[in-house]
């Protein structure tokens, strides 16, 4: 059943759901689908680990202290990130 459940979501969907997943805001079914996908997909696991590291590092940087260029660079990096 885990394999079948893990195929219900694709990498692109995991990327779209990452914030809600990390913040515990997914409904139970979607959370279980994402977690089953992670059991099958090493690249998505790496992506989530990178996001956790980024949040741990940048989560403490007040947004107003970033220059406009830094904000734009970060937004571009997140938008262009593919799994």
C-alpha cells in the first residue's frame, strides 16, 4: 500500500506542498501521500532536507534586513528549483 500511496503525488507536487508539509498544515491524507512518496524518492528527500536547512539558517534573518537584490535572488532560486 505504501508504494501505491507514494505514487499518488509526484515530485512537482511535493515541491508545491513543501511549506505546508514542513509547517504541519497538510490534511492527513495528503501528508501520508507525501511521506509515502518520500520513502520512494531520494531526490525529494534531499530537497526537503535542503529546505529544512534553509529554514533553520534563514528563518532567523529578519526579512527587512535583506536587500532588495538578496530578496530577488532568493525568490528566483526558489522559483527555478526543480527536483
